[in-house]
C-alpha cells in the first residue's frame, strides 16, 4: 500500500522492544499494536492507553524473532467493500457492514463477526467513488504491475472518517462471513456466470459487467455457541429450524449431524438472514426467526444494523 500510494494507517515495524516502546512514547495513545504473523485471531491490540500499548509490546516481543507492527489509530466507521477481479477489471459488489464485537452496543471482545447488513449506510455514493478510485483500482493495478495479478474476491475493510475519506484497515481474499450471506441474499444476477467471466481468462472478463441487486435491505444475525469467542461449547442440540424462503434463509456454519440430531459444532453456529424494505424491517424479520431457534447457551445480538437504523 505504501509503494502504490493506497491510503491506510501510518505504520512502523520493530523487532527491538526498546525501539518499539520509544515509538509508542513519541506517538501516544490510542495506538494499534499487531503481531506480524499468525496469531489465531488474537494478534491485534487496540491500545487506548500507553500502559496497554507497552504491555502489548512486551507480550508480543517476548518470543525471540518476533516482530510487531505499530500503526496509527484510525477514527471513523468501518465498512466492508468487496469487489470481484479478473486480474485487470473489477466489478463492485453491494456494500455491507459487519459487527465484530460479541456484545450489544459494540462491547466485549472481537469475534469473527456477529452479524451484518447490506447496503452499508456509511458508504455514500461519494465514499463508493473514492474507495474505487483511491483504493480498489490502485490495488488491482499495483498487483498487476508487481507481477502478481489478482483474480477473485478482493475484500477491503475500510475505515471511513467524518469527512468521508476511506482508508484501508485490511485486505482479505474472500467474500467474507457474515458479509457473504447478506450480499448473496440481495444478488439477483447469476453468480455462476459472473464467476466464470472472472476466471476463464479468454473472454472479455468482467469488462462491462453490471450486477443486478434487490432494492431491499438484507440483515443477518449470527447465533453463536455458549462460551464464544473464548471457548465455544460443542454438542448442544439445535431445534426450531424451519424451511427457508426467498426472503429468509438460515445459513449453517458451526453445525453437525449427530445420529440425525442437528448439533453445535463450532463458535458461530448459524446466520439467520432476512430481506426487508428497510434495515429495521429486515432486522425484525431476522430476529423473529432467531427467537424460534433454540440451543442451550445460544447468544446473539439484537442490535445488528443499529448504525443504519440510527442514521
């Protein structure tokens, strides 16, 4: 991103603890401390105080050979901005917004996602245009220039400030979960056809492709296992599921069949996803279906989509 001028947080990397501590003292808090490498989803500390920042550095650099990335803290509202690439051309998907915190009001520890809605209210037409012009196109062109053209879903996690400037929090090479559920509920075009156009390598690719979207909002509520995200409990029986409709689908994630009984087999168990004429109506429909499903210790958020409903 630095090489191709793509907006993101300013950063520095360190293997020396003393230098890292000095950097934090100079820049102050809040500040973000990241482990450089696999960390089982626990490699990021958003330190709101210097004490937290210094403790995170000591913890992450305790093992010889470790490296930390220290980034500026970015203020704003997050959104998921996903496009499909054929190596040169891109087509943008419907926008969405994930909810990472386990508790209502965005409290508690981060999770893989407790629910999402689409479209994301914070991505105005101006923000959309800036994200494409300043982030997506330079990224796809930059990867091609570097000799590694990208084909597939490119997921840019954006932080959008009060002035509508998007900056990149992260990139993923996937459709996203629970973003995929709400996006696909709204997609009216043939997904297979557009995937083939992106990957066949011989035809026009994605040039000129325009996807068709349901004008309604989609909202998905994740039902998580007891103990999630720390130590999710497995084996609880799941009851109350009903057949899906074009307006309501229950996507399975952490489920298994045990002798004919559907049981919990992972942290995020189900994503109950509904369409509605507004985010509020989609939320009401999804929550009504959630309340019909039962497994011991089930936890979910009743406020998925609260930023759009508040807007």
